[in-house]
C-alpha cells in the first residue's frame, strides 16, 4: 500500500527551488519510453526529462521494453537512508495481495491442529503460515511505516533547533496529505463506477445492487467519497469506510488520514521539547491512551513516530571498549525481535467458543469476565491471556497482537543491516514503488481474473464445482494454484506500474503544485476600522514618492495612508520610481 510519498517528507520542496518543466516535458514524462525517445527525449529518474543528445537513451531491447511496461526501476537508482522502509512497504502490499487472492483457494483462517477451525497440515504451522496469511498484520505495518515517515524529517529539524523549517515542513505535509491519499482512490473508484454502469455483465469488485438510474449511481458514489474524506476512526460508523466500487480495500485510506492527523498534532505537541526521553515519554503516553480506548490505528502511527525519534537519537560512537560479547548480544536481540514479529504476524483470526449449556444468555457479561476463544495452537500462550481479560468481547484484541508483530518486525529490521540490505534490493524496491497501485487495484482485478479459475483447475484434473472446504489439498491442486498465480502476479504488477506512473505520481505532483499555487498569492490586510489603507503600486503613479508620517518615518503616503505590504509601496525606505520591463516599480536604496 502506500499511501504516502517518503520523499515528500525527507526532501521537502522547501530545500530546493521547484523546477518548472514545460507542458511538453510533463506530457513526455508520462509517455512510454519508446514513444518519448522517438521524440528525441530520454527519461532520467533523477532529473526529469532531458534531451537525448545530452543523455544516453535506454537501448531498445526486450529487457528495456519489459522494464518500461512494469515501471521497473533502473539499475543505477539512488537509495535514500530509509529505502528499507520502501521495500518493507512493498512486501507488505504484496502480502495483502497474496492474502486476498487466496480467499477462493486457501482457508487462511484455519489454525494448526486437530480441533474445530484447525487443520493438521504442515503449512498451517506457525511461521510457515505467515508467508500467506499475514495480510492483517501487513496493514499494521503500513500504519507504523506511515507514522515513521511522516515524522522523520520534522523530528530531525527539531533536533537541529530549525523550528521555522520544521513548521513549514509540517504545514506542507498537512496541506498535501489528503490529496496524496484520496485523489488516486477517487479516480480509481470513479472509473470503476463508470465502467460497471455501462453493462451488468462487467464483473464488480464486490457484488452490489446498482442504483435505478445513472445519475443516482453518481450521487451515491459522490456521497461515498464525501464520507471517506472525513478522518473517521474504526470501528465508529464502519459502513462509511467501505467503497463498494473499489472492492472495499480502500477502508484503510480514511484511517491513514486519521492517523496522519494524529501524528501531525503530536509533532506540534512535542515541538518545543529538547529531551529525547521527555519526547518519547509523551509519545508513549499518547500510545497508551490510544490502546486503552481501542484506537489501535492512532497507537500504531504514534509507535512509528516514536521509533523514528529513537533512531534519530544521539548516536553513540563505536569505541574499542565495546566488547564482542555485547555486540553479539545486541545483534541476537535484534534478530530475535524480527523473528518474533514475523512469527506473530501469522496469527489466525479468532473464533469465540459457544456458551456452555448452563450459561444464562440473558445475564449481561461484565467487562472483566473472560471471553473464551477457540484454541490456536502456537499462539495461545499470548492470545489466551487477552481472552481471559475479556478483551475479545468488545475490542479488536487481535489487532493489538498484530500491531505488536508489526512494530517488532520494523524495529528488528531497523537495527539489523543485513535485513535492510535485502529490502534495498531492486526487486523489493520495485514493489515499494508500485505498492499503492498494487494495494488499490488488486481487488478489482481479482473480480475479472477469477473467471479463469475453473480453467486452471481443469488443467490439472480438479473439479471446479467442489466447494473450497471439501477440496483435497494435493500436489495437483498446488500446481493449479501456482499456474493461476503466475499470470495474476504479472497482470497486477503491470497495472500497478501503470497506476503509479499515470495516477499516483501525478497526484503527488498535483499536491505540490497546488501548494505552491496557493502560497504564491498575497492578500491586502485592511487593518482595523479607521486604520491605514494599503495602496497597490499602480495607484501611486501620480503621488509624491516621499513623505513623512506622523512619527517622522519615511514612506509613500496617500493622505494619512501608508502602503506597507508586499506588492505595495513599503514604508521606512527611501523610494524612487523606476521603469522595469514596462511596469512601474519601486527601487529601494
């Protein structure tokens, strides 16, 4: 998923003056490479569109065509310090993709064992099941990464006491966040709504009853989008978070926005603190408050922010006094933290135990009464205590464990360089680049691609009419699954790459340009009633250029009025009218 642009917050537009490419350059930037090169241009990721005479064009080979089709990064791509987070986000999005495409083929909700809602197959065992059944934990990873990335640069500026730049970066992040998150969702959902309105035979991402007329359908879509804009929190008004046109996968987007607002407020809250311990203490208090009120999304965002602050903390120089044993213990601890997070990410969903025959269903349960759940071998040691506390009765208790798993995974990787290097490999970075498109598009594509499922089953002599619960899990079934997933992965990656190029990237650019456009305008402050009137320069052409106000200060006066703002004649300066490019201006000396 992605729901954010890391570069927006590490290298803000405040650091460098914005480039102003021509309309032709912007158009060529989104053309396939072969079309742009025929026009005499080449695509350079680092510096935008350049003339082919000044750069070396990508060779017209099958490899180059495939790279362009999939939007695959170049071999010389530059990695930033947090590139491992990009890779982790890409793997999390790919896990969500696998998780959803398994629904019709694998019951990932079964735990390992011989009880009800269990299966003794080896691939149901803990750690193994994380590979295909950790989609819910991947969402928690998304939220923690977002909290880390949104706060990383601003916290760094706080540490350098560059508060002016930090507040400017914070304002920019708040301004652009909604556009960055919602615009791709609106465009995709609107396209799917229009497409499914053409014919009832077009597969829908999720089954829904269409409105009586096209105008009513558009009105329903607009209402859905408006409700999504509000930063709702789960589980309040859950039905408003579901976009039926996009398959419901965008339920995380309002929560991403809500979590982002929480992080922005927290950044403002701790902006004047100078102590890392104080800052972390305040953030962790907010984390505790969030989980106490079952607001696991805000808690996960804040945990990501806390880890970013911790990693930015005072670095201790490596001294010879650091013993080999101590370094070994630290390394083993970090690897163990990652392994624990990976293991816990595969926890299957819970099933409540039926009430005993002697229980009185009319008697209300107390919040502290146990809420028994079915056994989940391999995970009961950590889940059953929560059930004994009654947390499964009215709380998303499994989300607490998944948030813990996500944070352990991130912290373990964040302190283990070999794991970071794996996430910085080009294929993994590619998944990070297309993660938002893969996350948003894979469910609508599933509705169209699942029509081919019977073909894959018949190819290996499996009956497609047998229900999922009654299918025999053998090597032929596994071969049919693999044969199905290969084209599905390729199609989804191509669509995700196109989405990143034509929807996601322009949305980021639009947010930046809209911010710059809004900031370039200035207004005239009319002051308090009876106060000074500020006169634009054009109105001063026939006026004396120098006068004195009542206090003896120099300025351009109109009666008792002084012009004092940008775009008007400034006060307290000796001014001379000059002609510049056909326009009259003031030269201050």
